[in-house]
C-alpha cells in the first residue's frame, strides 16, 4: 500500500480520435507545478498558467500526453485559484485552498475522477493537511501561527469520506510539515524547529488512530554537527512493512544561521512498519530545491537539478548519473517503477519522461483538454 500526502488530482477518459479543444504545446505558457502518477498511465497534476497566474487541476490516462482540465469551480462559478490536494486513487481525491484560513476551511471531494465535486466545510481555522487511507477514513491536521516557535495543532478524524470531522487531539509543537497514515491506527507527523540549528530528527507517531501522539527521535547519520538543520519530507509506505522517510539536512555556515553552505539528502528506511528507521548514506545535493522520488523501498532518485543520484538498495549505495536530454533546472521527480518516471522543469520544456530509469529523458509534447 502506498500512502502519501501529496499535491495532485482528477479524471476523464479521452478517446484516441478525440480532438482537444485546446492544445498546449511545449514552450507555451502553462508549466507544471507538481505531478502525482498512480501508475504508468494514470495520474494527476497541478499546472500554472504563467500569463494569468491561474492554477489548473489536471488528470491524464495516457501517461501524460493528454491532460484533462478538471479544475473545480468555486461557489461563485469561477475556477479556484490555488489548490492543495490529497489523491487516493484515479477517481477519489480531496482538494482545498492553500494557506491559512481565518474561520472555517472548505474542502472539495470527487469520487468520479473530477467530473463532479462536493464542497465540505471543515470546522477549523488554520493551514490544513489531509490524509485518507480509503474512500471513507481519513485525518485532517490543522496548524496555527504561534509564538516562540510553538504552533498549536489540532487533529480531526472522518469516517464518512470527509462529510463530518471530529476533533480527537490537540497540542503545541514546532512547525509541522507532513502527515501520513499507514492504516486505521498507525500514523506519523513530521516536525522541525525553524529556529535551528538543531540536529534532532524524528517523528510524532500514533498507534490509536490519532488520539495520542508521542515524539520519537531517530538516529542521526554519522558526521553531522550541531549546525545541521533537518527538513523532513512525508513518510511513504509501499507495503504494510516497507517504507521510507526522506530528510534533507542543511549545513549552516556558523551560529548566526545566515548562510546554507551544503545540503545532504538522507533516506530513512523501515521494514517493520515504522517501528525502527535506519538512515541511508548521505549524499550532497543542490542548495535550492530537493527533487526526489522512490518507486518502492529499494529504487530511488535524488536530483541536484542537473545530475541524478540513483539507489537500488534503499539508499545504502548511490550512483551518480549525468542524464542525456534536456534534464536541467528540474524541480520535481515522479517515478512509478524502476524504469518509468517524469520530471518537471521550471522552464520549457516543462515535462520530461524517461523509460530507462533516468539515463535518458525526452520532452513530452502534451495537450491540455478543456471540459
């Protein structure tokens, strides 16, 4: 089971003979912000119209050649500008506005791949994260601005697909970044201290469905000093026992914490359902952006924007590749197998694809189809 908090979404099957109402070719004004592929054919993406600043919600069923625009409208009938999403399957997903809300939050759910959406009011203010393990059972994390590095956190649970939410926990913590649930009882929340420097790395873990949480320190890779600051990503599980937890460590120049001089990527792996986590060998990556992707607990990729570091043993060993093709200025990686993957660039061509594990990349001449 692959459980992730991610940014992506939506649906519509297009026949081979269909003619797009709008064709977006490489070099045009729509660039990809994020992509989440469920398999080699089906996936969701967020794209941005670079001329208007509007965000589009897209879905593909042919590996990224054609994308259906399934951007949902707001109550006023206009399409929503900024989105965050949690994808469960090719048909089921949740979408919400990005950022802090002042009173209540509004989320949207689709169960038909984006053809229709239902608006749901969430009884909380704050920035939110959502994690569902099946179409009905999920959790919502709400975080609020705080003082002195402490941030109030509330945890809500739903058992009806997000129609109703019940608050089950609340506490104060450092900045929270991601939430992942493995099953109906076990889940994790990442946290870090923005005041740094701090070499402490760990996770909040629950074993009672989110009612109680405890902090678990994780072992540090060898060679780290007190000036390394961890920046954790979302834990990701591929089976009930096998998962990864990527952490990027920033090395500060001195105690003033003004300059980052080096970034190390470390992948913690578990093969017992998260009871124990083992850090991988650290690898150095670029100072800006941390694109990475794991297809399973063994095959993973980390990029510095131009080169690729590849592991085939869960991070114990890494091989540095210099890919052929327009692999440069990469901001996002998405692999679904040891061979098939996509990369997003900040400039045209925006979408690349590989069929040989990252050795060679080619632009995808994609089209965006309006509903």
